[in-house]
C-alpha cells in the first residue's frame, strides 16, 4: 500500500445519492437524504459494505438524534438540513483524490462547500467553507467539522468501547495519555477552551470486541471539543455510537460579513483494525504526506533562555560549545527584554521588543554578529501577540488589548488582531526586529491561557 496507495470515491446516484470514500482499507460512507448530508458509518474492511456479521451494512439513521455529517448553526438556526445538493466534484491525481460537495441552504442565504481529501493512508481530512450570499452579516454559532454515526454494533459484553486522550491539560504533562472505559452516555473532551491549551485536540475510540480504533485530530490552535455519544440500553445488545469534532468558543464564534467566505480548520479522521501503534503510525503517515507538505530544511538548534543568566559572556561561551557539538542555529529565548536578575520575570516585559541595555550594552547585534562570524545562524524568541505591563505599548495602546468576557481590557495585555491598527503595529515591529537584529530565524510561541483565547474570539465576534 505504501508504494501504490489505494484511494477512490464511489458515487451512487439516484433519489438519495450515496458516497463511499475509500483510502487504504478505511471506508467512510455518506448519503444525501431529505435535504441533509448523512453519515452512514465506517468500516475497516476496504469495501463499500461491511462484511462482519455483527456489524450493520447500513446504519439505521433513525436511531441517531443527529445523523448529520456536519453541524452548522447560523443566527441561532441549524442548517444541517434544508440543503440543496448543487454539485459534487472529484479531482484525482497520483497522490490523492479531492472531493467537494456544493450545497445551498433553503434556511439561510449561504453556500456550503465540504472539501475532503484521501491520500491512501487510513486517514482522511475535511474542511468546510461557508459563503454569505446576503447583504447582511450572519453569526456563526456552531460548527462541527465532522459528525454523525460511527457504527451500530451488536455487543456481547459490557465493556465494549474505550476512549483514549491526554488526561492532563497542564504545561509539561502533555503526554499523559490514557485509555478509559466509555460510559453509555455522552462524553465530551475539551481542549483550549473549556480546558487549557496543553491538551492536544486528539482522540481515540476503540471497539474492544472487534479491534477497530477510530482516531481524530482537529488542526486548530483555539477551542476544540470531541463529543462521543454511546447509546446503550440495559439488556439490549444493539449499541449506537456517534461522534462530533467541533470548534468551541463564545457565541457567536465568528461574524460573516456580507458576501464573505469563511474557511474552517481541517479535521483529520482515521480508522484501523489493530492496536494503538497501528493508529499512530497511520496518523503520522497521513500528516507527513498531506499536512507537512511545505519544503523545509532541518537545522540543529539550541537556545539560551531564562534558566541561565543570559549575559553576553555566558551566551558566547554557550555559542562556542554548541558550534563544537555541530549546532547550526543559536536561539535566544524568553528573558532578553528583562534587566539582569529578572530573567524568569519575562512576561511583564513582553512587547518591549528591544534588548535590555544593561544585559546587552552593545545591543543584541553583538551576539548576532558573533554567530555569523563563526558560521552559525542566529534566532530569537518573540511573543508579539502580547504586551506586558512593563512595556510602553501596554500604556500607549490600551485600545489594542483584547476584552475579557466581562468587557474589560485583558490584564495579560493580549493583543486583539481583529483591530487593523494593532495588526499593523505587530507586523511593523516584526519587520523591524528581523532587519535590525539580523535574524536568520524568528521563533514565536504562544503563552496564552485558555480564557484569553475565549476573550479574543469574543472581540472578533463583536468586531
């Protein structure tokens, strides 16, 4: 399969057209029925119909409250139904196959495009575009990128399903992965909105009897939620399992301007017949083939941060040692804006964007030039998205700060980039620092707490 990957889309027309997406041995099926795109389920046999005796070849959608393949709510109204299928496009190459549904809503004046990519791995990706066809703004208040039934299953035991995710959402504990028994109820796993950003938006669902594992990631840096509905009646063998991968924020999450098109982040969904290693390996294969596609060169880098004194002398010694070890790029991390002895108190100095004169009396170019003289590249960490209360911008540009959920300026100094002047200030500062400090590489990472993410969504919605 790795040399000759298999992928195709099987389309069956008629009054209720059906669509079968096949990649590797994973099969995902949908149907357009009654004005809705409906999920018909998944199988890992590589055929449009399931072959196992205890698995339904066609899911009974009447058993699912929301069988829809996506969930979109606009101005408080669901547009999961009342759709008109305008077109279904297929584009195939040697590397992948891409499809696009085009729907018009009879409920709201919008066009909805659903894009799917299959690449021969046991995983596919999907994103949604919503175009406002009207002359008025429309509020987006709900968005499940992929949802609907996973399977109907005739179970013989009580512990049919397990759910796996990263238990801990605290810094430094991101890899705390565990399996849990899936209760016969609705289970929600939050990331970056209801929980902190250190929980990666990733979920595994395992059928312990059949050996299947579904797995999904949401390619989004803000609020996400996975919802799993395990509907199991006491004394009955028939189990119904459904799922949602959705974006979460304060509502409205986004305001579509007249004739604007909103493109959602991608969701990645896979299925294997095997163990956790099989699932993870397929996920990595998919990401390497279809996500990390930009050309790039790998450099060996190492940094000097607030865990050292960060003096010029110490930095140069570190650069020389790193060069002897084969290092290629030296990175100055958080602390370079702080006075000596204040390295670990870097947060209030964010946004200064100039090296502390007592720490670097000859400017940061002394280290940049030193790196270049001995054949190394020079890089710096910057948190351009935040102004600490010790920098002049915090006081000079209070209007740039985002509001919290109570309408007050966020005390962290987080910048609201939906304000054009704030975005331009940040862009100008980045351009200045790259040129003035002769940077070969710019490193930006986020230290936003979860509540700040929700505040930014709120100001974008109000704007």
